[in-house]
C-alpha cells in the first residue's frame, strides 16, 4: 500500500459510489492519490510485454500504459487486485464488502435511460474495432490476443431478457471476433434463444464501467435477471444506460469503450489453447462469432484489461460475487455464515471457506452440500468457526490441522457432474471434498484456546514500539489469531 493515511477499513469516497461518474475513473484517482498507480511511458508491445508487466506487478500497483504498440489509447490494468481497492471502489469498509454485495443480490434498482452519454462521444465503423481496442497476447501458448475486461450486455429480442456477463473475445477478421462462453452460462442461453428465431443476439461489449457494475456482472443470478439493476443497488443510484447506436441494447452510459455487435452461435469457431483461472491452459473447442457493427467511446478513453489466468484481479472479480451469492443462498439452507471466502488458491472459483457461529457447528455438512448445490464449479469447501479469518489461508489450514478428525470430518462425494473448467475433471465429473474444521466439544480436554499474552499488555507494548519508531517492524505471531480484533500487522 502507499503512504496514504486512509486505513484499509475506511472507505475513500473519491472512488466510491457517490462521485457521480459511473466509470472506473474515480477509482483511478483514488489509487493515484494513494501512490498505488504507476505510469509506464516506454513503448510496450501488446504481445507478451504488456502481460509480463502485469504479471510482475500482479500484487502491486495499478498500471497505466501510455505507449502500447498498435494502440491509439492508453491501456490500464491491475485495478481490483485486493479487497482494500474493492472496498474503496464501493465506498464501504473492507469488512462490509460481502454485506454490500449480498444486499445487491437480494434487491435491485431500475436503470435510468439517457439520450446523451460519455461512452458515445465518438463513433467509429466496425472496420476500426481492432485499431480502437487493443487485444494483448498474455501467455506463451495462448492461441491469440484477447479482450479480457469486456462486459457483454445482451438483449434478447425473443424473450425480452437482458444480461450482463464476462467472456473473452479474440479478433478473427476485420469486423469479427471469437467469443468463448461456457454452454451453461445465461449469455449462451440467450444466444441459443435468438438462434432458434433465425437471428443473432444483439450485444455490446463494454470496457471501463464503475467497479460496482463490473462486480455485479459476475453475480450468479436467475436467468432473465438484469445484472445492471442489481448493480444499481450496489452503486446506490440507478445505472445510467444509453441505447446502442446499432441495436436496442442498453449499455452503461459512462463506460470508456463500447463495441456493438451481434452474437451468432450458429457460426462456431475453434479457439485453441487459452489460459484459465486455475493458471493452466484449456482447449474448450468451439466458441461463437461476434459480428461487430460499430465502436463508440469517450473522447479521452482508456482501454481496460484484466490479466487473465491465475491472477489477483481475475480471481477477485469471480471470488467476491460468488462469495456473496453463496452466503445469500446458504441462508435458504438454514446456515447463517458469518463470513465466507472463495479463495485465491482456487482461482476465486472452486475453493470455498465458510465461517459459522458456534451455535451452528452442527450445520457444517449442510453448508458444504449447500455450496455444492449453489455453484456447480465449486470443488472444495471448508467450514470453520467464526473465530477463523476465512481470507487467511494459514489460519484456515491451522483450523484443518488443529480441529479436524479426518475419519469423522472429511466428506468425499465422487463422480459429481461439474463445469468443464474445473481442474482435474474427467468426462464431465470430479470428486468433491468437504471439510468440517469446526471445534467440537470434548475433542480436547483443555479446549481450543490459543496461548497469547494479555490483551492490555500487548496494547501497551504496541504503544511503546510506536513511540520508539518501530511500528513498521511489527509482524505479530500467528497466535494473535486468538485475540479477535487484534492488529494483525504493521501496516
């Protein structure tokens, strides 16, 4: 983090929902002020060099590339790489992210249509699309370059349903692109619906909307639910939308860049190798074709990219919306999760940690099966007590090591049908595992209490260390897990 005095649990309103602009620009200003944004002015090649910079700075500052070879526009990346930044973008404390996302899943706010929008300050013909929107090639064996931060907004003229979601897009010819969409995603369902009516699905690929809109597009909602309405709840105001210039699709008005087009599932294209969230390559076979019809953008637009694969931003964009959806769903199973993490070690997709209050320990296995039932790609669930920090991998593993009897608390469910992107799946199935790592009465005669110095003494010594100028050297022992609310580090 930079030297800004704003603590991680204090929202910085300059990047929050209240600044009026529904683009990513407020967050950029916040990160610049905090010293968490670097500008790279040297020439950077979109083939491998840009991806290498983002990879080396993955857990560091956000990056603005001002001189990307072949791009007329600046390129920005590594924006939402930790929960502190996401909290700043949403204008909530870090501890309140899950509450804000869960509330937005449970309720909605209608969009507000406008006729004049920043995202349409300039308009270009379809033939200019790959000159306006750079498509970096990130990894050595990727089959090509991709738009990776493209939120696809769709309107099904058959059913009237709207959808906002993410998919990777690779240039094909001058005005066409490949789109990779899992068969069970709602966008695929809408595209198939349109195809049955002998037409394509009108869509718009938007780049650079407010982080609240980006996160809402990753919610697991019902088919036909409009993610932009749930985004409005997260923003605290209606998402302003404008009609696309070549279709009836309504797009976020403050986006940086919009690529308008038609999605055609009846024109399959083989993709080849692509990096996936788990950090390895996949070959999913065929995807569908995007026919570009126009490009619009702000006059001073930037092109957003998300480092794909096993990277922090890619993980968090999946992890936090999935976590909020799981906690919301678990309430229906009678499980009151006090906190829930979808871990970065699982790429923000397949590994879940659920914290339950002491009175709900007997519900651990119900929570495990509830997670499996809610999101099909989840492969592993650990249930812990509410005194465990679900986002601290070391603390969670301590719970597994110190509170589990494997013969009693391990749940194996073989041959479960799963998504095609789950690591180690074969023939569409995988064995799923659940771990009940909650403390059970009677397991230890002397209890589970961690041995720590008295809290009042620790607080007094911390003040001494601060007076002696040693605060930056404080690195507490993990045993201070036993003091809920105790400072965990020196920053």
